[in-house]
């Protein structure tokens, strides 16, 4: 067998095994080298898998040679490829940034442990996406969560510990709900394989046990996704985590949670059951709209830019969930497009803020004063990311909003289209606060000397590249809209 045949397993096993070696070796230089190599290899593997799926169709990989549903199956289809490209792509963008950022924010003796936890988080996210087994999804959720709790706790601000503890408590509640939901549907079907569940569940759909399992899964994943009002763990976790963790987590963690929700709702229960027999769409739409407005309104009044972007993420999750709640092909396509685009724009913004934190000592608004003069390219990257959040033409955010508005109009829900555009105007306010601070205020004393005296291109280039990607994805939509539409057609057709 060729190496390509084993890529579904290697996508998860490589960062998992690498984390073990980094923890055992305990050497900083080795940890950095492994982090960069594994991140780049994961992205290369995801690209290869995508090409294989486009050429040959979905890939089924039986772990240990045990044929599904008796053994654990890794199943790679277009939806899986889309999520893997996001997770591994963001990891690859963050890879050059990681060594300089970690060295500046993490005590030297903790660096190997930090890198091991980061690689475990990468393995967990990849596993959640690649596995075709419901219980395996729960296992990888726990691997991701436990490693992320530790990463958040390593933030330099002492409030990082309380943020990590809050995240742990709420995350554990969400994981418990997910486990109960999986247990209930297993009790009614006797299988955990996702494809097998999809075949067996229709015979038991009238059971109250299945209804309860569906509810537990949706609520548990809503906590992991940080859907309003279950988002309370997110602002502090983003704000007080180390810069690398904020960027990687904001761009990937909630997006993978949405992927898992979509996989259960459409692939396991079926769109007709979720949106017709069960009122999932009408249940999610009010919370999605509340998230869009509440997240943006709270963001307007933040003085710490990381918290501002965290509340912005609550709003953007609302947009994604609104598309999913429509329950049709156009809505799900719009959700997937914004899932990818929002991941890229948040990576650009948090990576740029990490650079500012290293050079100027913080990410409050006063640290951004006069940034247009002291760090013009980084300021431009923040502007581009902000314009993408608003949805200005020629940015990736515009493509997302265009597809979402079109989906609501196609569904005959024009008031939702109005609400999407109105909530986008709120984003203009908090983005303008950033622009006004960076370009219309004088730099704080000593800022020019700090920016000139501490230059590290490896901290700057990833943020600039992610910002440039926001523009590219707003012009050439084949990598987002094209793949999302193909994945949605395959998902709906398969369901």
C-alpha cells in the first residue's frame, strides 16, 4: 500500500505521536522543529486527501483492518476535506509564527509541555473531523478540550487560570450532554458507526429516546460552538490565552464543533427529521439572530481588542448557525463558506494582535494608538480583517454575507436578510473604533522606539499572509464557495 492510502489515519496519528515525543524529549528547539514540520505535513496531507476525494470519491479507512461497522472507520468526504483544510491550513499559517510567539509569552521550562498540548489539540480537531464513529468523536472532543484548557491556563495574565477553569466547567457540561446523546442513540440502534446509524435510526425515529438523544447532542454541541447564550466561556478563553492559542482556537475550535453538529444533524438523523419532524430550524434561528446582534453590540464597548474580537466571534457564529438553521442546500453552503472565511479572518486578526502584544506589551485600545504610523503593514492587516468581518466587497466576508442573504431570500425569509445586513452595520462601529485609534490618534510615548527596536519577520508574515488571503478569497471563490457547494450537494444527496 502507498503512503496516500494511510493518510486518513496519519492525519490524526502524526500530531498525536509527535506530542508524545515532544513531551518526552523536553527540549525547546526540538519542540519548535516538530511543531512546524507536523503542521506543514498536516496541511500537505489534507490537500492530498482533497485531491483524492475530488478524483475518486469518498475514502473509507478501516482502522486495524476491521471492516465497519464492527471496527472504527475513518471516512473522508468533501465535507471532511473542507474542515481538514481549515484546521491544518490555519496550523500551517501559525507554524512560522509559533516559535517567536511562544518564546515571548511562555516561560522557557514550560515550552515543551505547551507545544505537546498544542499538537494534541491539532490531533483532536483532526480526529473529530476524520472519524466516522460517533463515540470516537466524543473521545477526540475530550482530547481537544483537555489540551485547550491547559493551553489557555498558560496565558501570562493571572486571569487565564480562572478563564481556563470556567472553560473546563462549561466544556465538561457540554461534553457530558454529547456523551449522553450518543449513548441514547446507541441504545436504540446498537451501533456507533455514523453510516450505520443513518441506516438504522429511521426505524426508531418515533421513539422518545431518539428525541432525547437528538436534544442532548444539539445542546451539548451548542455549548462547544459557543452559540448565544451558551457562549460565556468564550470571551475570557480568547482574551487571556497566549496569542498563538487565541489565533488557532478562534479560527478552528468552534468551526469544528459546527462541522460535528452538521454531521450529526444531516448525516445521522437526516435533514427531514431534524428540520421537519423536529423544529431545529425554528429553534436555532432566534438564537442565531440574538447572537448576531448581542455579540456585535457587546463588542462595541470593549477596550481590550482580544475581547472585542471574541464577542465578534459570538456574532459571526450566529451567521453560520443561521445558514445551517435554514436547513436547505443554499443555507448550508452559506454556513460552510462563512465557516472557512471567518476562520481565516480571525486568524489574521489574532495573529496581528499577538505581534502587537509582543512589541507593545498589550492588546488594549491604547496599545493600538497611532499604529498606522508605527506598524503600518500590521495596521493594514487589522483593517483588512475588520473589513472582512463587516462584509465589504473584495473581502472574503462579503462572499459569506452574499451567500447568506441569498439563501434567506431563496427560502422566502426576507426579514432575516434585513437582519443580516443590519447586524453587519453594527460591525462597522467596532471596526471603525479600531481604525480611528490606529490612524487618527497619536502613538503612545515610546511606541515608535519599541516597534523599531523589536523586529521579527516570523511574527509579522503569517498575519500579513492571512490578511492577504482574506482579499484573495474575496476575489477567487473556488476554494471556498466551490468546495462548499460540492460538499453540500454530496451531503444532502447522501442524506
